[in-house]
C-alpha cells in the first residue's frame, strides 16, 4: 500500500467532497429545528386511527393566522406538529380545532422563543469551532518534542484540516436531506458532530504517533519520509480499520433496529465515522508528507 504515491488521488477525492458539501450547505441551507431557530413542537395522539396528517393540516390551516405548520406521524401513531412560537391563547384555539377530529391526548407541548433558539445556535457553532481548535492545539502540544524533521505545530494544523473534512461531509448530507426530505438539524446533530471529531482524532493520533516513533527509529538512516509514512500507515491500518468496523456494525444495527427518533443522529455519526477513518489514513498522512516533503 503506497499511500504517498497516490496522495493526490486521495486528497483530490476528499477536497472535492468537502467543496461539494460547502456548496450544498450554501445553496440548500440547513433546515433548523425549533431548538435552534425557536418555535413550538406539539405531540398529540388521536383515538380515531383514521386521522392522518392531511386532515390535521386542513383543520389547523382553516381560518388560521397563516403560520407555517408541519405535521409528521411518529412510529407510535401519534402526530408531531411543528409551528412557530405561539401563545397559550393560540395553543388553545388549535387544540379546540383538533378536538373536532375526535378525542385526543396531548403527549407533549414545548415552545422555545426565537431569542433562546438564536443563543443555542450561536453556542452550538462555538462548541464545534472551539472543539476543533482545542483538539488541534492539543495535538501540537502533545508532539512538541518532535520538532525534526516535521515541526509539532504541523501535526496540529493537519489535524485541524482533517476535522474540518470530517464535519463538512455529514453536514452536506444533512443539507440535502433537509432540502428534499424536510429533515431538521437540532442539538442532537451538534452532539453527533462532536462524537465524530472525538473518534476521528483518536484514529489520527494513532497514525501520527506511529509516524513519530518510526522517525525516531530510522533517524540517521537516510530513509525517505514517504517510505517512513507508508510503513507507519501499514502498521496501523489493520487496527484503525478493525476499530472503525466494530463501531460501524453497532451503528448499522442501531440504524436498522433502533428508535426512529434517533435515526438521523445515528446516521450522522455513521457517515462521520466512515469518512473520519478515511481522513486519518488517506488525508492526514499525505498532508503531513507534503508539509515535510524532501526531508530525509
């Protein structure tokens, strides 16, 4: 396996996916859930099983205040209704309208104001940015004793690039799902990205640590950097792949048999894990070589 020889193929593939993800997010945007933009989520269950989403929409939109309303049926037969932030008066008006469809039970009613949603959104963005920067600085500090032939801060900077790669691709996927399927991102999505970063950086550290060890072992032997990196990748490849496969199998099982409410949360972690493993081997190592190219 000659990773370095084919480095431009691997890097080009990743670069293309990241740029495509950014374009998708820029063009399609991200459909934000109520906890990020503010709004109301209302869950109701009807005794009459004949009630469907269309009938609920017709009742709520009749003589309404022209609110944007969405209705989705959940696995347990109840309906999840999403609206803008509404007052208790409007809530009661809508409840009386729904009662014309038959007896019902309110299972949940939660409302978040726009100001709170904006604050949560701002904190979520800073959480991701802060985590990426903190991890990169930690890697640079952890490799501080390895200044030759590759300076320690370069390990940190390469880690920064790979983490941006790892969070960009799942985000692009959610932009597509939101545009065509109405899938919303919420705080669970932010948590999923943080999980992906944690797993990805673990794989990257394993590869970097073996490169550091081999640089010390082969110091003074005039061995090309490309060969040292290739040897290091081969030595860690099986470990990285087996670790990732273990997690992927668990995630696939949860995706197929787990609760529907966690489907996109698990999907985000699954996609991030796959591309995080890829970046640790096929992105981080070639970038480290390019930065230290020509060093013996």
